[in-house]
C-alpha cells in the first residue's frame, strides 16, 4: 500500500512541480487534452529518469503507458515489480 501512495505522490508532484501543469483527473488523456506535447513529453521522461534514478529503455517505451496519470502510475508499478522480481 505504501508503494501505491509513493507512486501517486511521485506522479502528481512531477506534473505539479516539475512540469508546472495541473491535470484535472488521473484519467484525462494527456495527449488529446494538450497537456503533453512533444516538449512536455521529453521533460516528463527526463523527470521520471531523474527521480527514479533509472533509464527508461526505448524498448519499454509506449505512448499508451504515458497517456494518463493512471497509466503512468501503472507503468511505474510494472517497472518496479519487474526490477524486484
């Protein structure tokens, strides 16, 4: 349960503090809404790598993993469980 809270806090703070954007709901499509464009996407990936201390492989990269805050959280949980498993 604590990992879930940390993941949620991490993703929310990335958007709020690092990207300086407000996302109205965890399920909002970040691309369709215009919250993420190519520049913000690059910033998001850089911030994720900096905060996690790990490189996100292009083999693991899919736009659908970054489509919403909810999918980003799931992607991070999946990455974390793969590293520990």
